[in-house]
């Protein structure tokens, strides 16, 4: 038996499981959308011709993009501090970063209801110090969803970037500085190109997680800030429109895959090794 055949036999069971439990359901979802009597693409035409549905799609993409940008900014700075910290302090900082992940998404999202509510912690504090004269309406806004999303996904960004930034030798940044490079030039020409793989992976995780999120938009956005995840649930479990729900799911899959492909292309352009 050849080595190549042995390798194929070794991975065949795992490949079969992935195809059966992941590939087939996704394929069935796509096939459902093409069974409408009005035509194979009528469900997609109805989706993209609907102003409400397109508003939900663009809102979801906007929230996911803003969440990703903020998470990259916060996560990169935090990961750099962690990567350059002494060993003992580094362990404590990583534990602090991972700690929010030990609680469920619903619990962490619900905590923001307590913080941002009209009688919540933030409004009470602002009233007490005299910054505002009456409680602000912070819940069920796009801002509240983004804040909670950033809180949810920044730990993933930090964990993704720490390993990459640790792999950048201190000697390289010191050498750049000794050659007269400013901190900004060192970051742009040394640190950033080598951090591209971690930035790409972290950005994909945050964007796709935000784009497909359900619990956080439902709790903090409600009907006024409906996103694709909550819209999918409404179609499937409230109106029982399975074809419409399958169409929404198919659009989400296409957007997610497109994001991954685009980010991979960007990674190869910025750093060929990252591709």
C-alpha cells in the first residue's frame, strides 16, 4: 500500500463525518431555496428586492465591521502588552483576558442590560455626578449592540494575536530602532507585516461571529435593531417560513465565505507567508 493511499484512508473517516454533519445540512439548506414554484431564484430576488431585508443585511454587516475594527484596535494593543510582559505577569494577563470566556454569551449580554438600562449602573453614575439630568436611552440601539459585541469578541482577538506577537523577536524591533527607525516606522515596516496572519484570523473570527450572532442582538437590539441572526430566528420559529429562513441562512453562508476568501487574499498581498 502506497503512502498516499494510506494517508487518504487515514483522513477518510474524518472527511466523511464533516461532509455528513456539516456539508449535507448546508447543501440541503441551499437546495431548499431553489424549490419555489415561481422559479429557482425567486426567493433570492424577493430577498434582495425587499428594502427591509436589505436594511437588516446592511445593518448586520455594518455592526460586524465596526465590531471587528474596534476589536482589532483594542486587541492588538492588549496583545502587544501581554506578549512583551514578564512570564509571571503574562500568565496573569492571559487569565484575565480569557476569564470572560468562562461565562456564557447570554450571561455576558444580559450583564449589559444591567449596565446600560435606564436604571442601570452607568445611568445611575452619570446622574450622581451631574453629567446628565435624566436617564439616557442606551438600550436597543446599534451602539449598545456594538459595545456588547466588542466585549464578547475582544478576548478571541487577544488570544489570536498574542501567539503571533510573541513570535516577533525583540531583536528585530531593537535593530530597527538602532538604525534610526521611529516607533511608527518600526510598527509599520516590522511589526505589522509579521502580525498579519494573526490579524487576519482574528478579524475573520470576530466578523463572522458578529455577523451570525443571535443572543446579543436579540437582548440588546430587540426588534428595532434586528440583525440577520434574529431575522433568521423570526422567520424559522415565529412565522415558520422555512424557505425564507433557508434563504437568509444561505445569504449568511455566502457572506461569511466571501469574507474568508477576501481576507485570505489580503493576507497573501500583505504577507505572502500568511497565505
